[in-house]
């Protein structure tokens, strides 16, 4: 293989290795303005859209230790590679493809799994990682706040009983009753 192709494969290998996902598309018929629009939308979710030669991408994927995606490497191929959230990138791809009928999602590699196009489209329906984190924190926080309320209830009830006793005897509550927790 020529040195310039080795350089491209090495660069792709680094990107594929560092990305938690590689979404493979067929960009046939997508014009330059469409490419630019899609690239802009993907950059908002920390992903990039790149045209690659099938043989070079295949070599980079195999060199990265990922499953061979040869079945998806036919025709004009472009990949989406990102830093973070596969759901957000898949959602952008799905929305763009619905809007412009291009590109066609062929499949991809998520983690160490080779996935067909329909699985990628299902991933696009998932909430973003930020939404999932927010829900998880809400679930974790709810029992903790309920526990605090439950633990404070006996102390506040005790303080009310002492205050009622003090009021009934006519003594000043601040001197006899301990402070409520």
C-alpha cells in the first residue's frame, strides 16, 4: 500500500479507536450544501461526518480490533464518528435523512458490536445521555429526600410534644424544651 494510504488508514484507525461508535452511511446523491449542513448539525453533538474509501475504512476498523463491517462497505461511503453520545449522532442522522432522503444509514459499530441500520434507527429514538443522567439523578435524589423527611419526623414530633407540655404548664418553652433538630 502506498505511504499516503497508510497515513489515511492510521489516522482513521486513531479516530475509530477513540470513538465509541462508527455509523456507516451511503451518501449517494448528497450535494456539497447538504454535506455542509449535515456536518454542522453533527458538530453540534460532537460528531463528524467524513467520506472514506471502503477499503481504507475496512482496514482501519480491523486494525482497531472492531468487528469487520465489510457488509456495509459498498457504494459511496461516509462515516459518522464522535466523542460521546451515539444516540444524539444517530438522531441527527435520522432527522436529516428524513428531511432530505439522504444519506442512507447502512449500519455501524457501537462499542464492539456490529449493528444493522434498523438498530441504529432504534438508538436514535433513545434519549440523550444528559436526559438519562438527569433522570437517574432524580431517581437517586427522591429516596434520599424521603429518607431525610422520615428521619426528621420523630424529632419534630418530639419537639411538638415538649412544646405542648410546656404550653399546658404555662412555662416558657425556650427554657425547658430542647431545640428541634
